[in-house]
C-alpha cells in the first residue's frame, strides 16, 4: 500500500505542474490577444506608443551598437582563422553577414532589449500593481491592459525590427574592421561575398524572428508585472523583485526556444 502511495505522489505532482503550465499558457495567450486588439481600438494611443518606442527603441541604440560591434569583430576574427584552415578566407563576408542576419542579430537584439527595457517594464507595472494604481485605473473605467500593455506591445513591434537592422549593419562593419583592416583581407572580396550571398529571404526571415521576439518579450514582461499580486511565494517589494527576475529569465529562455522553432520553419 505504501508502495502504491509513493507511486501516486510523483504522478500527481507531475499532473499538478502540467495543469499549472497549461493554465499559465492560456492566461498569457488571452493577455496577449487582449493587448494586441486594443492597439487598434479608438481613441488611438499615438503619443503613448511614441513615448514607449523612444524608451524601448531609441534608448537601446547605444547598447545595441556596442554589442553588435563586439559581436561582429569576434565573428570576423574567429571566422577568419577558421576559414584560413580550409583556404576559404574569401568567404568571411558571407559567413559574418549570414550569421548576423539569420541568427545573431535578432536573438542578441531581443536579449539585450529584454535586459535593458524588459526588466524596467516588469518592475514599473509591478509597482503600479502593488501600489493599487492599476485598481485606480479600473475605478476610473480605464482599461488597464489597453492603457499599460498595448502601447508597450506596439512599441516593441516597431522597435525590435529596427534595432535588429542596426545590429546587423554594425555587426557587418565590425567584421569588416577585423577581417580587412586588422587581418588584411581585400575589402572588395568581403563586401562582394555579402552581396552575392545574402538574399531577401534571409533578411525577411530575420525580421520575422525579431517581430515574434518583440511579442514574446512585451507579453512576458508586462504579464509578470501585471499579475505580481497573484504570486504565492512573495508579495510587496519582494514580489516585484521576483516578478522582474522571472520576466527576464523566462523571456530569454523563450527567445532561444522560439528561435529554434522559427529556424526550423524558415530554413
């Protein structure tokens, strides 16, 4: 009898966690669709979207440029010494550009914006929740999801593709600096390989990834901040801290998982 009870316990535990995961996925999906629909509802929140685009997008440009330059230079350095072994150093431009445009650009941009802006979004909305500001919005008949989530979602959908394009360009220039200016590779060969290798499908695929990552980051960060008060492990300032940490960690993990899924479909 004790043996049967010991078998039931892990099974019931697994079932409980599975049901919790399914419930959370459903809540997040409903939260996303409500926010997405309210982007287009009237009156249009044009100035709030511009404000959030400036915060999420414009203020992330220095971080994106620095990360892109270092990433491109490392790719150029590592790629050159790898291709030299096979006598194919002329392919450096293609290797750097395709790696950045297809994978590194969208993924690194999403992770860096999550670290800089996503954490701030989760903390800001979480503080509004525990200080009852969201309850005040409901009292004034202002839809909280429309007011708080929709402008941030729209701003992410605008900012992520643009930041990804900046990352790609700066990264390619970083690879050029390493390959041509430092290691002496012919600049014409470097950029010629980029022109002949990069197709429109590669660029559009990168932008599709960045748009999906934008939806993931905005939804997860706003969701965790919005529902800070429902956490069972903490409340108040501690709850905001844990919600912010959870938002960043889950966003980064989902970016990597989503990247694999999208890559399998886009290749």
